[in-house]
C-alpha cells in the first residue's frame, strides 16, 4: 500500500513542477542544465533584430483597403452553394520613373537626334541622311510645282493659238461639216508642211470601205497625241486637235447615212 502512494506522490510532484516551468531557463534550473543562449554578433547586433532590419514594414489598414479596391473582383463558387466575390491580387508594378520606355528600348531620345551618349560619327551620319532626305523632298516638291506651272502656261498658250487658228479651220470645214469625203480630200490645205498626210484621189473614196480606210489613215496623222510624240510644235498640235474633232463629227454622220443605211453618194 505504501508503494502506490509513493508513486502517486511522485507523479503529483512532477506534474506540479512541470506546470511551474514555462521556459527553457526554468527547465535548466530544474534539471541543473543551463538553457542555450545566442551569442551576440559582431558590432553588438542582436540576431533577433535582423528581422526588423531587413523586413518591410506592414502596410496600414487604409493602404490595404486601397490595394483591395484596385484589384479586380473574381467570382467563385462557394463550397456550401452560391457564389463568393473576392479580389484577385495583382503583381507589383514598378513606379513610372522606373518603367522602361517601349518606344526607346536602348535609352532616352534627345530631341529626336539619337540616343544619349552615342558616338559622334553616328550623329553626323544621321544628320547627313536627314539632310539628304529633306533635299530630296524639296526637289520633288519643286518638280511638281514646276510641272504644274508648265502645264498651266501651256494651256494658256493653247487657248491663244486656238483663237488664232480657228478662223482658218472654219473656212476649211464650212459647207462640208457632214461630208467626210470632202473634208479628207481637202485636209492638206490646213495641215503644216511635212505632216505626212497625202491627199486621197477621187477614185480612192468611191467605195465606203475605202472611205473608212482613208479616215483611219488620217487619224494616224492628225491625232494630237501622235503629233506631240513626233515632236510637233504647239501650233501643230492645236491644228491637229481641231481637225481631228471636225473629222470625227463627219465620220459619225457618214456611219449613220451610208454604212448603216447601205446607201452611197457622190461628194
């Protein structure tokens, strides 16, 4: 009976001692062994203070609420049914001053003249290239303006020549505006020397097919573009232009009266 009582008394004493020991120092005192301690670092820095030195201060409650409001909302299904809306965390973005410039990946631009710190030879080459491009643009602009001015002057000169040549052309076409044979047989009287036109004879335009052949040949001689391509003067181009229009009208009358109607008439 004494042994159970002694064991119970020992257990109670051990439990009481364990409840009163709350730290490693108390255990050391109880068992006679001192608890291990951390040695101070050089310079008097306590290792326990390193966390305070290198840690980032926690944001305030207002900053946490602002960050949560800026994060996009995400809706997910709740375990017990329904849906739960929460904020999705966003990756930390560097401030604008530290963000790279997408338009200039290799450095800042100085007044569109190149990068900071670039070699002088490169700057000179760029300036030379830009100057050449500017000169080419100015030359092209000047050419366009000169061409427009030349065309305007040519139109004015054509208008004056038309007024001078028109009376002579009216005398040639008077009374035979609808008679293609008469116009073709007298066309040489209004053309310039060396035009290349040979007046057809009477027998060359008896048949309608031969009239058409003579008309087509006349077009090759007096077409304004053909005359200009052959180096004709501006006056020759004006004469050819007026004669071409007169013959064109007469050819239209000829088609209506003889080619389509099947008739023939003497000129």
